[in-house]
């Protein structure tokens, strides 16, 4: 049985790149190096990033989401 997940809790590589203000290839590179956990979906292996994995990545690099939740609109960098 295929694993089911709710897509509204996951960001695409492009959405995450926009959120972090980096190039999409940077997000892909972080994922390939294991710095940022990605879930691969579909026959092409598209990446999806959970809010938990994004929050862990931000915390490990001295950044934090503004209200404890990763949201597309707000990220505070320290």
C-alpha cells in the first residue's frame, strides 16, 4: 500500500528555494548531501520537504521560523 501524506504540509524544492531566498539548485544540493531531508515522490523522484525537516535544517544553521511553525511567508535569520 502506498504511503499517504497530506500535500499541504510539504513544500516543493522551488517553494523552499523561494522561502529561503536561494537558488533551487542549492536546495537540491543540500538534499543530495543529506543536510536537508527530502521525500521523493512520483516516477521522476520529485522532492518534497516536510515542515519538520525544514525546521530542523533552519535550527541547525542558526535560523528559526518566526512563530515556531515553518510558513511560506516568514523566516527569521539570526
